[in-house]
């Protein structure tokens, strides 16, 4: 499954922001690209897709501006095994965000943090550090 986010005119900004953090290939199609007859919709994203090595994130603008924002029943959780990469993702997403849980080692042993980004999307970054191999006994 791939998450598909709905925005009210911020889909391009959000996808470009996420692209800057996660890298990958970004494609954006607007209603105007398909000659929609309503000029008010021309610049709205009809479909955007960010393809990264780990996940695909899709987004579009709701044509009537009725996309929900903020607290809902969805959190995008990004998993990894490298703390530095996870920290970079989390710190990138923090730009204009509301911090919910500080990115640090949690009681279950993983490094985890949670925030609501400037577009109202809730993100959780969870890193399970790779276990060090036990040194052979001499």
C-alpha cells in the first residue's frame, strides 16, 4: 500500500518539501496539464507521486478545498535501521512542524519521534538500530 494525501492547494509545496527530505523521483500533474475547463483548478495538483527506494507517497489537491487537515486517524510512519538517516528525516520534517514526541531512544529500545508537519500531516519516524554482532570469544 502507498499513502495518498489530500491537500487544499498545498500538494505541490508538500511534495516538493518531502522530496527535499527523502529524495527519490517526483512527478506532478496538474488539472491544467489535462486542459481542465475551470481555470481556477489549472494549478491544482491532480496527481503527484514521490517514488523513493523505500516507499511511494502520492498526493493531490481536493478541487473543492475540502481535504481534512491535522488530527485524523492516519499517521505516516517511516521505518529504518540507521539513526543518522532517521534523525535527518525527522529534523527535515520539523521545519514549521508541531513536535509531538522528541526523536530519541524510547522505552522499547527504538529511536522514535512524532510530529505534525506544516501541512497538517502527522509523521512518525521509527529507527530500530542494527544490532552489533557479538565479538567472538578469545
